[in-house]
C-alpha cells in the first residue's frame, strides 16, 4: 500500500471532508491495530446526519480482527504497566496538548459525523481533554494503604495494580469525550486499551488514535476497531485476556454485555440509560426555572443521558411555567451544526426522528396536550423540532422511557411526597435536577432521590474531577475523579510475615 493509499484509501469520498480541515491526516478511513492502519474486505459508510450525505467509509472488521487487537494489547500490557507513573503521565500530557492544538479540526469532524452545533463540539473537545490531564496527574497518586496489623511480626499493605487489557465500547452522542474519559483512566493506571466506537461516529475515535501515535504511544497500547458492534463486542467479551470492559450506551445493550462477560468474570463498568427528573420547587423564579429546564432538556438535541426527561412543576405555577418554557424553547435555532447561529442540530438518524414522533403520538393519544412545537419547518429528514408536551402522566411512553430526543414532558405535582414519588417512578437512576431555595424542601429531596447524581440550581454537573455514574438500571461504577481508576485496577493485599 502506498503512502497516499494509507492516507486516503477512499479518496473520492474523503476529498469531500478535506475543505473543512486544516490537517487532513486526521481523517482516517482505516482501523488501528498494533500501531498499523488496517483495512478489511468490506467497508461501512459514515453519514452526515444533517445532510444524509456519505462522508467516508471505515473497515467492517470481524471477530478475527478483535482477537488481533487483543493480541497486540496483551503484548504491550507488560511494558506499558511497567513504566513509571511519570512516564505514562508524560505521554498522556503530550496527547492532551495535541488534542487541544487540533481542537478546531476535531470539533469540525465531530459535527460532520454527529451533527451537534460547532460550539458544542468545541466544548466537548475541551471536556474530553480535561480527563486526559486529570488522569495524567492522578496516576502519580494511585496510592496503596498500610493496614494496622493483627498478626504478630507481620506488615500488612495493599497495592493498586492495573487490571490488564481493557475494552472500551463508546456511544455516538459524545464520540470524543466518552473515549477520553475511559481511555485516560485505563491508560494512566497502566492498562492497554481496545476501543470500539459507535458505528455512526468512528472518525472522532480514529483521529484520537492518529494523535496518540504522534504523541509517541507505542504499538498495541491503543487500538481502535470499527465495524458491527455485536460481532466485535461478543469477541471482546469472550476473550479471557480482556480483564475489564467499560461501556456507555443503552441499558438493554449493557445488560447483554454483562451477560456476555459473565463467562470470563471481567470487571465491568456500565454507564447506561437515564430518565432524569427536573423538579421545580414553589419558591423558584419561574422564568429562571424555565430557562434552566430548556437547557437541561435540549442539550445535544435531547440525545443525552443527563437530559431532563420529566419536568415536575407545582400545580399553582404550572400554566405560568408552560408559557415561560415555550417562550425559551422558541429561541432554539435548529439547523446544520456548521451554520452560524445554530443551537440544536439533527438527530443521529431517521429512526431517531421517527421514534420522537411516535413518543409524541403516544402521549397525545393518552391525553397529553401539545403545548408548543410543530414539525412543519423541519429542515431535513433527520431533524426533529423541539416539542413541549403538557399534562403528561406515568402511563405515557414519554414518562417511562429514556426519550433521547427534543420532546419535553411536563406534569404538575401537589406536594413534596408526590413529586418525590413521581421522580423515583423509573427503573433508571442516573441524574436528577432540583431548582429552588428552601433548604427544608431541598434536603429531604436530596436524601430521597434514587439517583447517582443530583444537581441543585445548576444544569451543569459533570467534570473530570467528579464521580460520574448512576444506580439501578443506569449502571455500575463511576467515571472521572479518583474513583475512575477503580474499574481498571485491582487491589492486591500483601501480608509480609516473619519480619
């Protein structure tokens, strides 16, 4: 294969992306295994959700390729884990710096394959890079413990050691940050990684691999597989050499992966679905609450596990809130993420838009009110205009399901006991929001909400230094913070007797 073929294996289609990027080498239409850019006998198209155009192709890999990636990661594991923490940190920081140097290209590439507005994509690049810096610094503090002895003449202690090869299966809604949040923790503690990005958004992952190669990561430490999720996921789950698996995605797929990992008893981290309640308390300014609720609901076009799915408002302020929410919602500008002024992009594909409409139809058939929102001005087949549904009840799909679309569901409540019961009436337990000022109301809600994360008077709650994760059917484990190492490491207890 010539150098030009390695750079542009599908030149005709790749040429369509080149005008958008300052560094065209970031567009890789090849998978990455053991430091080599590899192809396969068949390719899969990648679409721009805003236009429906094919923007490139990636290899359709199979189980054999997954085994090759694990072979490479296993061979690289010993030398990588044997480096001093400072040496791993230095490589991670070089990777971090290269990501920020290429921020504009990485953000543009994300818009082209995922659809979100460019400003949001830039924010995701910053957010994703922050995890690399955090874990590059935190790996120097991956301490063990000394334990007061209960055995005469013995010294007792623990060591934190890397688990081994880690498989990382990531979603399409945050195609950059969900990789860096996992990979930074795994690499920093000493694991090698096999990354399986979402089929819809592989180019962000491959660009990260390109920059990791430039940063100096040796072959096998980072591998990226492209292709069908089930075939590759099954192979990674079945391989006994993969000692940890971290997945972000739907609860249904997460349960399947947990079952598939049972045979090899892997460490499993699962960041799964959400159905976040947004609770407005009686003393909250309604305009302020509406503005926050719109931001919490429509981030990433509602395709966000933290999106406010069920908005709960005091009965006495209900109609006022609906008017205020509709006014704020009208400010949203839907369009191509590369168009100036766009604040909400398309959904990832037509199936997602069809599902959004089916949620609205189900709610209206069961008595909900279409308070605001029309699809008459929809700019393309993958788009869905924001919708506000009033008088939602627990019998409706929009209340029970993780909607993952720009459909807001609002319902009234009478008292604290009722709102807590409504908020907890879900199998999910990822995130919840409270907006109000009366500590006598806030504190009982904080204690009673069955969610892994609760934000009070703030839409933003995530970051590199916080333990991100849920309970119930929303998952297992935590990402970010010092707890981010837990799912990629083992605690070894040592008893030194006869001293």
